[in-house]
C-alpha cells in the first residue's frame, strides 16, 4: 500500500479508516492480534497514527488493548448483541420520531430512491453493497433527525453490527422483507405520523435481532 502523504491528522484518520474497513469486512478476524509496528510497516506510516487509530477503534468497541503496544480485534458475544440491539432500538426509534416531525417531501423522495437502490442491489449484488445501502437508509433518517450526538452514537453501534447485518442479509427472503419494512417507514414519514413511524422502526429492529439470534451462531467466545 502506498504511503500516506497528508497531514498528521489525515494520516491518523486514514489509518483508522483502513483498519475499521478491514475489521468490519472480517479481513481482520475476531481474536486477531494487531501490533503497532507491523501495522505501521504495512501502511507505511509511523506508529503514532496507528496508536491514534487504535485509540479510536477501542472507543468504538471494535478492538481491545493489550500491554506492549498491541491490540486484539474484539469478538461479539451474545450478551454484546443483546445490549447493542437494545440501544439501537431505543435510538433508532428516537431518530425516526425526530425525523417525522420535520421531514420534507424532497427528503421523503430521497429515502424512496435509497430503498429502490437497495432493491436493485438485492438482485444484482454483491451483498456487501446491499448492506451498505441499507445502512445509508438508516443514516439518512438520522441526518433528517438533525441530532449530531445521536447520529454519532448510532454510527458506532452500526459499525459493531455490520458483520451481523451482512450475515443475516444472506438469509433467503430476509432482505426483501427489510425493503418492504423500509417502505412502510417511508409511508409513515411521508404523513409525518410519529407514532406509526416509531412502531415500524421498532418492529424492524426487533425482527433484525431475532434474525441474528436464530441464524447466526454465537459461541461463548464470541463471533
């Protein structure tokens, strides 16, 4: 990989982005030891941006630190999944409630476009692109909600759940069901029906959790 030639902050940010993508895609698998010096050599940077990237990844729950300048990619345990989905449900429902108060007709149309793109990707693939667009749908609702802190917390949770979303998206009929549920959310948002929008979102998140628990094998040592 070519060396980064940007400022120190950009070096740190780009190092973080590379490592985050590798963890989310499972190129760096749970339990994988990450050593500052090895990462620095591979990315052709000093250990400083690597250390800063590790700090950010640790805050997001994607790795945990060990002595002597190393880190380990964190595995999700069943309790972790329950906790993350409990938080996700509460905050996604808040986000869609806030969005329903203020969403405009052009913003509703944008959600329709995103969901149509998801439907197209469901046929054409790959599944990772579908999951990315599915996340774009939820990201857009959060952006309409207009609460930066809420958006940041949910972004962190989505990062930790991405691998589970990719796995459940492969379940026959699951992705088609999610697109249909998104359409129901759009209908509720277009009429600015806060209660119905929250109801649709809550049902969507709970079904997603059920899919994870019923179809993704979670061992005691995590996944």
